[in-house]
């Protein structure tokens, strides 16, 4: 593959990984909830969910290329070809999920500030509103810079910590009594991520030119997701307190085991969470606001509401809301499977 083609592929991969790595993942809450709490079977769950995510990426890009799709509305026309009411409902659900995920990002950002620095999360809401009111064209470029750094940093921490990680003691941390649900948990993880991922893939479609690129993007994204998830999983083994009481368990591990890296990781995770929150927030605003006045009014409501909702607690929001949207995301994945992907040709 040529240099410029590979550069294009990696650019798309970084945006995809940036979408998957938000407050829930980078903090360890998602890995803890969906995988770690099932013990060794959670590692199998990571493999299952990453493969599904790779398949969703591959299938979606193939459909986008065949039908020349550029908007989520057009995508829904393919996914739900005849039922207009169902399309309206689906679009509503997507917008609600984007908004709720925005709230979860703000809660995660606020949780770190209050846990590590003691700063009130209202400060973040004010900063978010200011960004909403200014140009954010550089957000994508910032993500392209932050995501590779975050990936590299997680790999470094993983390499440093692996020699002192006692994986055989993992069963001492298991809290799930029904091990058979680990596969369902893995599917739910990939399905709720697909709700956010597909709208992002639509915006990236212009960067994808052929089936070979689609394969590389899907494969690399799945592999990186597996590796990052396993590293976060192994880091959680090193938590020496009641992990269910921690809002951000990975930050706790880094703070206690790697004091020198604590603030570096803090900056990286905050940057990742903030840019993801802004991207989601703007996505919601563009989908709902009809004019500049409405944009400003909705922005104010979003920022104020984010402070109120974040009081429920970051870990509580993740554990309650993500599984619910996981079940809703299953409908989208099942519909993708129904479409005859084998007959989709790439331009």
C-alpha cells in the first residue's frame, strides 16, 4: 500500500478509535462493566466485541460506497427503506443517544477533576459552552493528534505493567455470578458503540476509495481495539481497593503505580474526553437546531443540564445507560446483517 493511501487509512482509523475511546473506555469503566467483571471469560468477550465492531465498520463502508451515502438520513433510507415513521423514531433515538453520551463525557471529565484536582464540574460546562459558541473546525485535527498519543501511552503503560500483573489471580476480582452472560455483554458493548460509530463512518466516507482500504481500516481498527481493551483489562487487575467504588479505575492505577506518568495520562484522557464531548455536542446541535438562535438556546440548556445529570455519577451513568442503548443498537446491527452485503459492490 502506498504512503499516501496508508496515511489516509490511518487517518480514518484514528478517528474511529477516537470515537470508541471516550470517558468510559479510557477511564476503565466500560472494560470493567462489560468484560473485567466476568473474569477470564471477559477476555473472550473483548475478542467477540472487537470482531463485531470490525464487521460493522466493513459492512457500513461497503453500503456507503454502493449507494453513495453522505448523510445519516440517507443511510436510514437504506436501513429502513419503506417505514417513514420508523425512520423518524430511529433518528430520534440516535439523537437522544448522542446527547446522553455527551452528558456521560461531561460527567467523566468532571469526575476526574473532582477526584484528582477538586475542581467543580461547572467549570467544564462553561468551557464547553464557550467552545460551542466559537469555531471548532480544529477539533478533528486535535483528535488526530491526541488519539495516536493516547494509543501509544496506553501501550507503554501496558508494557511496563505486564511483568507485575498476576493474571491467574483474576478470578478473585470477579463479581458476576452468571458467567454465561459474558457473550451477551460483549455484543451489547459493540452494539451501543455502533450507534455512535456509524454516523462518524458516514462523515469519513470520502476518505475511503476502494474495498482494499475498507478491509485495512476494519482490520486495523479491530486489532487496535483488542489490544487497547486487553491492556486496560490487565491494568484493572492491579486495583488494590474495591474497584466498584472507583469512578475512574485506570486513573487510580496510573496514579498509584506510575506516579511520574499520572499527570501525563490525566492530560491525555481529559483531552480525549473533551474533544469527544465537543464532537458529540456539536453533532446533536447540528441535527436539532434550526437556526443560530436555536443553536445558542439549545447549547445553554445542554450545558446546564450536563451539570445536573453528571451529579448522578459517572460510573452510575455508564452502568445504567450503556447497556440499555446496547439493546437498541442490536436492532441496527441485525438490520445490517439482513442487507445482502455479499452483493454490495464498491465503486
